[in-house]
C-alpha cells in the first residue's frame, strides 16, 4: 500500500470548524507539520476537504 506525506501549509485560524477538525484528525497540530498516512479512500476524502491548506506527496 502506498503512503501519502501530508504537510500543512496554511493556518487553521479563521477557518470553519469542520476544516479545523479534519486537520486535527489528520494529526496536524501546527503550521508546516508533516505526517505520513496510508493512501486510503477515507484519507483521500479528508484531504479533498482541506486541499487548499495542505500539500500532499506520494511516498514510495
């Protein structure tokens, strides 16, 4: 299974509560933090919801 490297590039300040919750559920706690997740449909859906706030790269 491939992995996704997710980096938060924008702040959650003045964002809707649902977007803040998605960022927290992804494990991102502060600006420029990076986490690695499995590439699953549920993670892809979460990333789609906050695509303007994160950078996603595939990890081999």
